[in-house]
DNA sequence: AATGACGTTATGTATAGACATAATACTCCC
DNA sequence: GGGAGTATTATGTCTATACATAACGTCATT
C-alpha cells in the first residue's frame, strides 16, 4: 500500500522486471504472493496475475500453485523470428522481390522426405522448383513437394506468377510445422544461385502440417551471404 | 446462447481456431464482436477477450479498436527456439556435455564487433575462447568478448571449469539481444572442430545487452552436421 | 470540397468476488 | 516410522461491471 502511482498491468510488469533485473528479487528467490503484491502496488490481484503471467511466459518467472512464484535460476529465453512470405522477407531487407518458376511437374518425392512429412508412398504429390530474386539477383532456391491429398487444388494451380510459397500461405489451412536450418555446400542449387557447388550456404528444410494432414515439404537453399536474424 | 458446453478460455480459443481453420471464418473476414461471441458461447466477454488475444498474439487474428477483429489474410507466424545453456542444448540432443577452455586473455576486441555490440574503443574487455563437446566430440567453438564495464567480475572469473556462457547466464542481468545465424567455411575454427577449413558450418553471432549496457559479443562456430531445429 | 469536432462503437483494461485446482504440509492411524 | 487421508494455500480462471481508449463515420463549419 506504499506506492500509489503504478496502476495498470504493464506498470506492474515493468516493476517486477526491474526487481528481477536489479536482483532485488535474486534468481531462485520466492517472490511475494499475488495478494501481497496487489496490496503493495495498490491494484487488484488479477492485474498482478496478468503481469506475472507474462513474465512467466517470457521464462523469467516460474509459477506453481501452492508453491508460489520464484525467479528462474537460469532463464532459458525464447528467440523469435517471423515466418512470412518470401517476397515480404525480401522487401523487409529493402530489395525488390522477383520470382521465376523453374519447373512444376510430377517429380516423385524422395522417400526420406515422404517420411519427414509423414505421408505414405501412394499419396500423390506435386513438385515445384523455383527461384526467388532480390533486386534481380538470386535470393533463395525453392524445391517443394505438395501433398495432393491435403491440397487437391494444387494439381491445377498455376505457379508461373504466384509462388507455391505464397499460394499455400493463402490457401492451405496450416496449423503447425517444423523448421530445420543447416549449413551445407550449395551443390545442385549452385547453378541457380550463381555460385560454386562448394560454396557454404544456408539450407532450410520445412515441413508444414494442417490441422489433420501433412501439407508440404520444402527445401530452401539461400544464396551466399544470407543471414538469419532473430531477437530475444 | 446456442452452445452450452465450452466454457473456459481455452475452449473458446479452440473453437475460434477451428472456425479459422475450417474457413468458417475465412481469411480477411470480420468475426463477431466479443459481446456477441460471449453470448453465443455462453461465457463472459473477458473470457472471449483472453482467447482472441492469444490468437492475435499468435498472428492468426488482427484486432483493432472500433474496427473489430478480423482473420489475418496471410498469417505471418512466429517460429520459436529456446536459447539456453550450451550444456543443456547438448543434453537435449541426448549427448554428454563436455567443456574445454582454450584461452582466457586480453585479446583486443575487433572494431567491427565493438561496433556491433555498441561499445567504445576505451571500454575494457575480456576475451574467452573455448570448445564445447558432445560425447567427447567437438560440438561448438566459442569465441567471446565480455565488456568489463558491464561485468567487472568477469575480469577475475575462472572459466576453466564453468564456461563463460554459463557464467554469464548466471551472473549477467541480461535483458535482450540479437542472434545472427549464417553459413560459412569453418576457417580458423576448423582445427578445433576437427574438419577442413573449407567445410560449411553454421556460425552464430550473438550480442547480448543488459537493461542499460552492452554485455557480451560471441561467435559460436558449430561443428559440421549441426541443425537448428524450430517449431511453428 | 476539405477540415475539424463529436458521437458511436469495439476492443483494452481494471476491479471485486467467487470458485477451481494443484500441490504442499500436516495429522491420524496402523 | 511410514502411508493414507485431509487441511491449507497460492495460483488459475470465470463473472459482472465499469471505465478507458482508439478509430471510424457523420455532420457541421469554413
């Protein structure tokens, strides 16, 4: 009941964050209960709850019923990056996006990738290969298979002007997926990216699933110089 | 007021998610207001608010005062990865973590990296070079500079048994930072990683800041075969 | 026609009170 | 002493109500 000013859950959030960062609440320490904090800061318990919940979601606090709330000993924070349209990604980097279809055919999906996506050998797929450009220069090579069981419309879709990436974002009811970044030699994509086959490049393997079914598997091979930037 | 069962914000969240995924609420559509939904689902407006707020944070809905809530046209979802102790990262991969200090000295920080971290040429730093092992094999090479202005205790810290990574996680009041993954040839780190200098490897440049001051800059060079795995 | 004031409206947030739930701490009984 | 059952307690959540705030539309004024 000492402080009068900081009402609002953000104010409570900031005040708690300050106490954590200044070690007024040291790592591992049990902090006052919601009721006490609400009384001290002059707000309702629900307000304190909202603030502390956000901090817990950020990994700075650990909350357990009955046991109370304590400051995380070794905070394992989450880094985030936004997954968006490749064209948008290129625009964000201040370049003019371009797109060129290389092939849209029925090249069979390799068994290893069928397994990664979780579809059987009989599920029909469509194969799309394309190149995305930034200011006219190769930006990323896209090599994709789409499950026609999940997206029958993909069989007749025209990928010459709209990339499969964007088409799927617009049409597929995607719910979750996995990303797998690795470093590799450019290999077969080298000719499209305008570099040597031995040049180290970033490779992204992505599997995407709808609420019920696997949708697509794609390998994106980025041109040399690509950086994956994230914030914590 | 038709449905009786789904009380609880998670139920409302799931129901809204279902309507988005089934395109009962198609992309771009304006969905019913909180008041209406609360009446329909038989719960309080605050409960609907909580559910829709979560979906908005996940990037599936866009909410604006007065304008209402609409389904995101092209959802740009966020991928998450957890940043943790390197030892923990190795354990997660099912291996026994190991650590070997290579050097702890006063090697000056290169100007480019001083700039990336945002500290002037007069700020004293400490340099630490180390190798992290997984089941005895090289896992990642760590090359780090710590600002002694932010962390004076780092000047006398012993990094022979505890890595600088872990020491900082325990002692530095870190608030935010940037991650920058790229693919590169192993180069100077090759000898430590047991590979050729030309081998493509993943490189992570990380700058870490406290609430007020820059703390540390580190380059982690991962051994060949490393994959960065994320979920959406 | 452009501009500015204002009312309307949907979301954002705060509150007090209540009940639910999980987990610890304790007690009782064997 | 050990195990089962129970009381206690801190967080989790829901409700109803209220007010705050942003933004769109409208209407009047210049």
